[in-house]
C-alpha cells in the first residue's frame, strides 16, 4: 500500500539541537510504570463480522452523581467581603513598597510569594510597577543593593524574565568563582543553589551558562538532601528537583505552596489568610464549571454508547484548569473540557477500535463537515461525528453571537488536521510500518492535539476574536509548535511502553532507538534534551514577543499547556490511568477546601469600612482653630500608633492633610489605607500629602 504522508513543519531541524550528553534534568524525571496488560477481542457486526481490539480501559472513578453533590461554603457574601478586605490590606503592603521605594530583595520575595500562592493576578498593576521600577534601575546601570548576592540575583533574573523583561545571562558572571569554591553546602548555600536552579529553566537558546549551572545545582542540592534536617528547605528542594517551578501547573503549585507557607516560621498572616480564602472561593467557581461539563457529558451518552473508549471527563477538566485557572476563564474551561473529551474519544476510535477502512471513511466525513455524510458511517462513528459536529457548531454560534466572527472554518481545519494525523498513525499501525524519528515527530506534534486545543482556546478565552489572529494561528506559529512538542514528548516518555504493548504505533523513544541503535536510557536523555530545547524556544517567545497578534493571555495559556503536560505525565500516563496520585490531585483542587486557619485574626474577620476611619476624638490646637484628628491605631493600621492630621470639611467630604516632612519620618500605612478606601490618588504637593474621601459619619 502506498501511504500518503501529511508533512507539516517541525519545530526546527533536529540537527540544530545540541547533544544531550552535557545536559542535566530534574531528579526523578524518569517515567516507568506497570499497566493492566489484558487484551481482549470484541466483535461487532456492520454487514460483515469485524474483529476489533480493546485496550480494556478502566471506567471513570468520578461519577456524575458525585460531581453534582459537590458544595462549597465559600460562595456567599461573607467570604467575598472578607476576601476584599484582605486584598485591600495586601494592596496596602504593595503600595507602601512603591511609595517608599523599599528594599528590592524584599519586593522580589513578595512578588514571588504572591505568584506561588496564586494571588498575583489580583495585584498585577502593583506588581508590574514594582518590576518596571526594578528593570529601569537595572537598565540605567544603577547598582541594586543585592548585586553580589547569588540568591537575589537568580531570583531577580527568574521573576523579571517570567514577566517578559530581558535580563542577560552575564549577570551571573561575577559568581563563577563562588560556584567553583562550593564544597559542603549549608542551609544558606542551599537557598542560593535552589534559586540558581529555578532560574536556569528561564534560559533561552544560545545561553550555555545555564546547562552547566543546572547540573551543578542538582549535584549540590542532592547532597544537601542527604545531610540536612531543615524540613522546610528540604521540602522545597525535593519539590524543585522533581519538577522545576517554571514547568509546574500554577493551580496545583498554589495548593502545595499554601501548605508549605503555613509551616514556615513567621508567615505573613495577611498573605496566608488571603491565599487560603482565595483558593477556596476559586475552587467553588471550578466546581460550578465541572458540574456544567458533567451535565453536558452525561447528556451526550458518549461514555455509555462508546464504552470501548476512555471516559475521562474529570481528567479533561483537570487539563482545562491547568491551562486557565483564573475565575474569569469559566467559559474557556467549560468549552475546553468538551473539546478534550471529544479528542479522547476520537483518539481511541483511531488507536483502538476502528478498522482502517472505517477510519479512512471517518476522516473523509470530518473533512466534508456535512451531517448527511455521517449516514455512511458505522453507528458508533455516526454517534461520534454528530457529537463533534453539533458541539463545534454550537461553539461557532457562541462566537458569532458574542464576537460577530464566524470561526467554523478555523476550528474545522484543526479537526481535519488532527484526524489526518491520526489516520497516518493508523496506517503505520495496520501495515507494521516503522517511521523514522523525523517522520514520527513531523506527524506526532499535531496528533497529540495541542495545536487544536490552543486554537480553540483562542476562541474561548479572547475578549475580542479577530480573523487576522485566527489566520495567523491556523498556520501553527512557533508558540503553538513548541508547546505542542513538549506535550507530545512528555506523553511519549510516560506512555510509550504501554501503548506498544497495546499494539499502537511506535513512539518517539522507539523511533529514536530504531534510527540510532541507542539504548532506552540514551533515548530518554535525548527526548528530555528536546523538551529543554523546546522550553528555551518558548522562553524566547515569552520574553521577546514581537508579534502584536499574540496576547500575553494567550502566551500564558500556551505555556500552561506545556506545564499541565509535565504534570499529567510526571510519573505515568495520568490521562489514561486514574490512579491514587491522580485522585489526590483532583481531590485537592476540586473537592477538598483548604481548612481555614485559626490564625486568622479577629481584625481580619471584621469588615473594614470608611466609617471606622473617622474620628475617635477631635482636638483643637492654638493655630487658627485648626482641628487635629486622632485615628484609632488598631483600626487604621497595625503599625501606626497615633496620626495627627489636619482636618478640613468640604460639604460631604473630609480632607486630611499632613506635612510631607512628617511622612518622611513616620509610617504611612494609615494614609495608604485611607487612599485605597477612598479610591482617590494620593497627591504630593510642596508641603502636603493630601487624601480625600466621602464623609459618612463624624460621630465617634
């Protein structure tokens, strides 16, 4: 049989990739597991008897009735009001840092905590201003106070690169002597090594320093784990060596870090309380999205009608949250869960159940996108195609209704391309053809479905859909290719052995071994090398994004696709197997709220309003009858004793003035608190710092 191969552009020529021999990877990156090896024969009759394979996939452990029973106590006004109050207090902390131009390292550590706790999107304006100020100092050649501190330099490098600022690798030149002198490693040195290790994963192509730095850090951190009894630092080191922060699923990382932060000595109670409450509130939003998706899945009856395929609604919802967990992305999560569920079913049609003739026919019907053409399909395929056709057309209707853009031709193209790559793999399988490594990757980075997921994600998560954007995305720009390649390679590392046992086509590991004669260990190292190279390309896109079409939100979703791939395939094929680890992760994100700590202060549970800011008592001094106002220190700010402010009344407002010289020597938390509640910008004048707000009540 002559095979028609669909050749689509690869990331880049594989010959340009550097050798993996000098590269290091996170510890425990090797993936190996045992799977149910049973294989049965299932016969169905469509005019003639057809012998079909079965993978004996286990049924889902997550039943619709269980999903419907999920509830949360964090949906009411009480929780939302308390969260808003805590947000105001954290915003006050950030504004204080901006106003006083505080210590740069403290600011970086605060930003890092906000990111890891899952809070940063609430304070993006303040964070952006902090980082912009820091980058301006760096570009102007001003020495930052921690210039000779490896821990701080690596933290600065990582966080600013994460936010798109270019910090050159040369900032580490001054530490080469320090690194060469490392022998034993104490707690303080472990913090430096961990910071360097995490920074190394923000490297771009051509930055050779970081490959050696990562190898060096892994060596010393591994030694540290054997000798240290510091529980917190060891937990962070083990966590990082398993999978670096830059590769982790943000929502799952927030869940883990909240628990760790609670155990740290003297955690900031404002951050901890807000992170805990925010996680639980967002969890309730995710539960609503999950219930919607579960009702849709049940209504399709695909799980019952196509029982040869994987019923993995919960896992597909996990993928959707991994790509976009923020509360406002609810529509994206709901639609992406539908897309993922359809991909899983169709993948099993091609990989396991369909005959080659049926698969040729199904691919043709998808390409025609004509509902009447489905009449020529076997019944199980007819059900599958109609579900796909109706779901995508409904999403297209939403796009026309909400954005005025008909997206059907772009979404349909993604499905046609996906099915064609599925068909190529089916032909390889039925003819026992062994593709070369290059042939395999040319096809497989699309057959893994990442490109389809991302183009659909644009339609689901974009405020304003533009045809120009869709035309750009349908050509598979580098952002989509590299993210999809990571998706493919992590999948292959986790699932290739078991898929081979089921009789599926050879994966990248086997193809590379066939081409080169390499051992499995050598092949795994090479595949991990390709993953690192793909991440370097993604880092460059994130930092030096020159296309006005690609928004930061879409870049984040694309990077998150690569991250959730690392998570799902970290130890095994977490998409196919619903094992204890998968169950624990799902439970921690969607089912079990984080217990509210008893450490939450009484003050933080009390709604904070403008009326509480007004006078405790008023006094009159001898200067022209001006009035002094005494603020209640406990109510206004935790670290302010008494604030003496000049009071002037203007109809329904109260204006508070204090000399600028006073502000230079006194805490200003009270002013920041008043400023936020008032919603009025603090204005610096020659002698005065002015704040105005509506006067509700001046009685004590």
